[in-house]
C-alpha cells in the first residue's frame, strides 16, 4: 500500500517575510513533505499557488489519496474552479488535512458550509495542546499534551459544524481555549482540521507535530473510492427493489430536457 500524498502551500509569506524565510527557507510545504517522506509507505509531493492550476489539475488530484492544505494571506487568489475540483475529489474519497489558517481557505469553508470564523491574537504565547481522546489513531505516539512555547492564539467560538470527533483542545497562556483538532466526513472523504502551525514559529519542525501529521495522513486515507458519488440517477419504476405501480403524473420523462 502506498499513500499518495500532496502537500499544498500558497508559498507567499516564506518569500516575502525574512522571519518566516529563516524558519522555512524552502517553504512550509517542504518541511512537512520531508517529515511525511520519512514513511516508506508515503509517496509525497508538493504543489503551490503559483503553479498552473495551483498544481492541482484533475489528473493530479485523481492520483492523490490525501491532500494537506496550508494557506493564509492568499485565500482569495485560489481559483474557484480548483476549489470545486478538490471538493469533488474529497466527496469521492480523497482525504483532506487543513492546517492552521487554512480554516479560512475557500475549500474548507466550501466543505463546512459555515463562516469558519474565530478569535485570534498574535503574541507568541505558550500553548498546551491536549489530546482529549487518547485512543484515537491521530494521537498515537504523542503524550497527553504537546507543549508549544510560542504560538498564535486561536479562540472560541469557532464557527464550524459539530465535528465527528474532537481530537485536540488547546489552552493558551492568555486563558483562551480552542478545539484544535477536529474530524469530519464529506461523502467518502475524511477531513481533519489541525490548528497549530503559525508561520513565524517553527511549529512544523516539532517532532510531535510531525507525528500527528503522519498519523493524520494514515487516518484520512480511504482505499475505497466512490467515483460516482455526485451522480443522481433516476431509478425507473420497473427497477424498484419492490414491485410498485406509478401513481400520479411524472414531472420528467426519458428523453426530455432535464431528465435524469
């Protein structure tokens, strides 16, 4: 089994901000890809915003099992056509891991159907990331909590749908708390939102954070695809599981425009 994984990054702050460039000289995506690439069953590649089709052509996505998404300042520059393409693949079974400020990414808001808004503060404060479900596959190999000496605060309320599972809850030095690890399913696709990762701190260099990301890729991988998930076929009366008779007028008939 090989899990074909793509790490997507807008790759903007690293090229514009010297602080971020010092921490991630080759980009956040490069550090994450290197961490994932240590696993022999992962086939890891990267894609960035400025590539043709943002590096996410239909052919590329069709060959992707799990997509990781990091964005911050350039959410609006992401093509709506690419967003719909990614959403379609998630519905078919591609896993999606949305990182940190990706909560405002078009793809995350598209799949959540909510504002995905939150409170925030950039003060470099201490964070304690609590694993609230110690049996969950995503937390295996890390301790009861992960200590981050400097982080950007994200605080509740976080306007997202009720998750399938809350995997992590963060406490911040300033007193706020936040649901920092949430799982969802859309169609056949598994989604994990993971909050840590502000670009001015070396969070993706942290071994425990890297362990969580590797676990999340394995959790999000679904080997059973559902390629026709978006189709809405008509089931003729004669093909009903139980014998029935048609009653009343039919709105559409085979061969008419709009008939499915």
